[in-house]
């Protein structure tokens, strides 16, 4: 089973993952969502990008088809996908 993880501290809320994902793996949730309790923004990401008032969550990670579109569009480089064979793919902003 494919696993998709979004590292909340690095997510800027840019919404690129939700825009490009053909199978709607991701949803943006407000910072007040309990999933983000205690999350502090990564200073290295903050030095390059503006954090917004929402963050992404991979709500349907098992639906991922490994197209990798999100990996190239994620400005916070916060997405990790692990495939059925245990190979890991990490986001690298273009």
C-alpha cells in the first residue's frame, strides 16, 4: 500500500499539491485543526517562503498513483511518498 506523508512544519499552505493531484490525496486544513496542534513552522522554509493560514494533509494517501506531480510542485519540500516496495520519494521544489 502506498503511503503519503506531509511534514506539517514545512508545509507553507501553497496548495500546489491539491491543485496538481489527479486523485485528490491532499486537503488543506486551517491551522486551528487539531492535527496541527504544537506544530511550529520550519525556520529554513520560512526564510524562503511565506506560510499561509492552512496546511496540507494527505487524507487519502492510499489512493496515490505515484504520478509524482506533488513532489515537484511542493514549495516547502514537505511531502514523502513510500511505494508498495518500500521505495521512498521526497519532494524537491523545481
